[in-house]
DNA sequence: TTGTAGGCGTTATCAG
DNA sequence: CTGATAACGCCTACAA
C-alpha cells in the first residue's frame, strides 16, 4: 500500500481494487487523514481558485453579488477567494498581486479603472479576468456589466419629466470610483440635454455610507434654491438622505423627491418606499462566474455582456408642482 | 545568484548585500516574477490562513462581523478564507473539512451546534478554533459570544412590562440554528416566569429572509386573539413583519409592537424606527480574530469571552393599553 | 492492479 | 553574504 495507491483510492477510486480501496478508506477515516490541498495544488498545478475583488461586502448589493458568484462557483466545484478593496486603489493593487501569488485561475474585478500594469500582470500570467459593474472604453478588457450612464440618465430624466428643475446629486467619490464618475457624468449630460444649468453646489461626493447620505442631504437642503429632487447614486446614500430629510421635517416626496440606485431589498420597506434604479447584481455575478469558468475549462474567449437595468418607481418620487409657500 | 538568494532578497532583505538585492529586485520587476504562495506555504508549513464559516454574508449582520474579522486579520498579516454554510449542517461539515484540507491555521465558527466529530477533527490537527454568536454548554469549546438567552429575555420582558400579554415570536429554524433555539427558549421561559401561557400558534420558525418575515406576520395577524406584540429574533424578519403589518393597515406600534434582534444600521431608518436588541457583532469578530491569532503565534490558550448586548428602544414598541374596538 | 521515482517552487540548513 | 541541496506531500508516468 504505497502513497500512490492511497492517492488513487481517494481521487480516482475506480482505478483501485475494491478491497484495497476499502482498506484505505477505513484507514483514512481512522487516522482522520485529510489530504493537503496545498500539496495537491502545488503538485497538479491547479488550484481551482477564482479571485474576486469587490469594494466591500458590507454594502449589501455587493454581498448579493458575491453570494451569487460563490454559489455558482461552488456548483462548478471551484473555490472563491474574496477580497475587499475598500475603494482603495493601492490596496486593490496589493490584493490583486496577492491573488496572483495565490495562483488563482481567474479573477473577477469590480470597475475597470486601475493601473494598466495590473491588467498586464494578469495577461502575463495568462489569468483570465472579467470586469463587472462598469465597462472599460478599452474593448480588450472584457466586461459583464450594465450601462451605468444610461441607467443614471433614466433616473435623472424621470425627475425632470416630473417637473423637477432643481435636482441635486449625491454620488460616490468620482476620483476613486468609476461608477460614481459615470453616474455623475450622466447627470450632467442629462441636465444639459434638457437645457438645465449644472450647479456645482448641488453635487455631493460621498463615501457609500448611511451617515454620509444624511450629511449630504443636510448640506443640500441648505442650498438656495433648495433642490426639490435628489438623485443618489446608491441606495445606502438615498436612505441616509431620506432619513435626514424626514428628521428635518422635509416631507418625502411632497417637499423632496428622492431616487436611489441599486434596488436593495430594503428599498421596498422604508417609508416612503424608495424609487431606485434596479441593477442586475445577481445575474451579473452568475454571468461573470460562468464566463471565467468557461474560459478556464473550455478555453472560451470572454466576450462582453451588457445586462439591463431599469428604474423602479415607488413612493419617494413625486411630481413637482408649484405650491403655496 | 541562486534561488536561495532570490528567496532571501524577497523575504529577508536585510540578510542580502545591497547590490545583490537591487539586482534581484530589478530582475523580479522586469520578469513580473510573483512568488508562488502555494509553494511557499507548502515549503514553510505556514499558510497564514484563518478560516471563517458564517451562515451567509448576505445578512448584513454577518457581513459586518466578517468585515471586522477581515480587517483585523489583514492588520495581522493574515488571510481570511470565508465560507458560507447557508444554515446547512451537511454543507458546513464539507466546508470545515475543506478548510482543514486548505491547512488553515485557525478557524472561527458560528454557533456551537455541530457534530462532535468535527471538533475532534480540529483538535486532531491542532487547529485552534473559536465559536461565536453562541456559547456551548461544553466548556472545552471556546466561545466569544454574548448571552443570547439573556438578550432575548430582556426583549420579551420589555414587551411584558409594557402591558403586552399576547406576544408572538418569529425566529429562525430551531432545528438548524442554535441561536434561534436559545432565543425561543428564552421567550418561553420569560412568559413562564411572568405567568403567561405559551401558545404554539404564536410561534413562527422561518428562514432569515425579509419575505419570510412578511409571511410570518401575515399568519400571526390572523391568530385569535391577535398578538399585540411581536418578538422577531432577527431584524430582517422584523422588517418584513413591519412591512407586512403596515401594508395590512395594522399600525405599528399603535396596534402592534415589534422588536427585532441585531440592530442593523437600517433599523434606525425605517418607519417607524425599529426597537431591537443590539448585538456586539464587530467586537465579537475582532475579539475572535485576536484570540485565534494569539493562540497561533503566542500559544495563548483561548479563553471564553462574553460580550454585552442590550435592548435599544425606538418607535416600533409601545405600551399596550385597552382601547375601544 | 499496484509500486517506484521524478518533479512541482520555495525555504531552511549547512558549508563555503 | 551566498550557493548547493534536502525536504515539504502529492500526482503522474512508467514499470512491474
């Protein structure tokens, strides 16, 4: 009974005689032998690992995205190495290198904006990768995403159609977040297209946290003229804004319309329920996972995929009518 | 310039002459050489890996817990292998074995209830572990937790003190979730202690999902006599219940008091704001991470730690007064 | 069907 | 300070 036989009994049972196999299995159980994945991967050159970098799983839209990916990879017999970049470019860089060191066989990234050198690194190691949540202008960077700008335009347009002229925006920090950047650009462009002026005082760039949304709303509600509508590039920010407005006696949607982005489950259960842009987080995760796996196993080239998003109207948006003051 | 020197230049720069080091570093950059973690771990016998099993990171209380652990471990120069058991015992078993196979140096578990054999496995491989979110009656199973029963008792007691007699409970599936079990037990015991009857019709065991909370509330609101208060063993369930009640025209807290469990950030921003049991998720995660690391690095025995929880009263609970019908 | 032996990339040891 | 080499645990030809 050599190590080779034990290895075979465990990995390819059919190649081992029944009685030998049983004897080995019994001994394995008795000694609680657990094969060393490290050695296995090292020896075989296959880790079965896929790396995922998301800004933070603390935001439940990324948690849902992550869960979808994990479920899919688990079904494919692979493992997921999750890492959080915390919207920090330098940290993301370190993490990506660590993933390469860990010999991941594929990588799923969030957002396209990063040092070209990192894409080079992945290509150099022939590690397939796919960008999610946004699409690079560079067609050589495969993306599974939706159209952030179109989605944001729809949201802003919906507010304009409802009679709003003073529309403020709360978005992520555009310098470090390409989705935030795209959404802000879409906001400007849409105002432009409708002949509305862009007012820098109406822009709040914030970290994606509830309290930041509150603070942003507090600032914006002081502006003159006071905005009648808020486009928040993220539901967490929108909920913070909603809370802050309500606490200050600003009625939503009567005095202030608010529209979010993500369509978190909770958007349906706040009061008033939150209008928002529905984002295909789950489909995006599943599609990204499958594309990576197909590329690794069947050598299928990763093609672009653009999923649909749509605006969901709930109670937090209303028509803006001239009212007695 | 041997492989040994390269290894030293990268891992222990101070043991290599400056000019040699510089030459090596230049070549490393030029060739985009990234050392193989697999081989490193394999050779050194150290993986730097800590395993974490949580039911699901889709529940934001576990997301917050996970983030706290990850941040702590990252600061300690270690890596976290996250796995979701999805409240499935068999799956958790497989995952735990996979973690052992991955040669994690420590494991953080959620809940204490699992096959004794699994604890044996960890002990056999001398992998330190710690249980979180609940405490085993077995003192040999180290736990960093809070007192679920005491916390649940406080919540139920608060409702009784406010005049409620018909108090229903929505909790997790007790057969697979020891926290749910403890919270249900605490509910029964508290009713008992106050001379109130236990009514099985007032118990709903549900998966921890928003829609399940809605359905549970729909069922409970049909019961005769209709409960005047709901203790939900999880904020997600509570929010679902809150939403369902509101939609049915049952006013919270006027007609129905609701108290949750977890104190998710969102509990402060729903309408009405949700009373709940605050749980020390972040501290628990940090403490668990540090205990594991100290055990690995300084061979410190892992001792029990019991953190505090407390009831947070917000708007969703009110006194129950006899009212005109 | 089973055993033997080489190799995977790195680290540690020991000699130079 | 640097180089040579064994060892880590497993897999996979290939041989028996």
